[in-house]
C-alpha cells in the first residue's frame, strides 16, 4: 500500500497540526511529512520539529507569484493538504493540482461567521455578541474564497450565557481535536 503523504499549512501555535501529526503517526497508510508556514516565528514549527516532521517557511511572493510551493508539494509526493490555522487564500496553482484534496477547519458553524478577517477570537466574540445558542466547527473543502468551499462536516457545542471568547474557544478546540483528524482520515481512505 502506498503511504499517502499529508502537508499541513499553519500560521500559529500549531495545536491542531500537532494533534494531526500524532494521530497519523501510527497509521500505516498515511503520514504527515511536511509543515509549511508563512510565519518564521510560528510555534507550529517547533511542534513539527519535535515530531521529526520537515518544515518550510515561505513568504507571500513565493506563495502567490511563483510555483515554488507547488513544486515543493510535488517533490514531497504530497497527496493531501490540510489548513490548520492558516490565514491566506490558497492560490490557483495549488487548488488546480489538489482538487477536493485541500481542507480547512473553521471555528464556527459556516456559513455564519466566516470570511476574510473571521478567525480566532474574533469569531467567538461575534458568536457571543450576536446571542447565538450554539457554535462549533466546520471542516470544508478549500476553494478560491475564504470559508466558501463545500462543507464536509460540522459539530456543535452550546454557547452558555456565562461564556467568554476564551471559554467558548476552549469547547470549540475540543471539537477540533476530536473530529479534525478523523475527517482527514476518512477523506484519505476515500481517495
């Protein structure tokens, strides 16, 4: 069986990326082999190193104006791409080469609270401010617009009257850690 190789794009702390790396460590059919980040100081890079996963830092020019990233993905025989806290739109050259093989996780129930600038604490603040009774996660395919790809999976949690953005974020993170690796796993097995 060919091992299907996963690349993770991340810009931040990398807790979801690390969770996915650990999840696939003991799977014979898939593994995370590459972490890519647009931020040289991102903690995700240390998390990748801790698990012996190669990492690459790139800038806006390399991502949008060259084929450097797509060539890197090809050179590493990447089969599946995961965005885990990555905030840039994915360019056409990558989208074209990975149809239905790039997914993202969003910390709200799309189509609500998505789009440019809606990430992290901003999402949880908006959910609370608007008096929503539930929030959760959306795992979706990536296309040329922020948070507009077809939704693959959603899971919900209650929004409590006592919630702060931090307490709501903690419950949403639990859903991310539980479900994101499982959805990736299912998609890889189907492809």
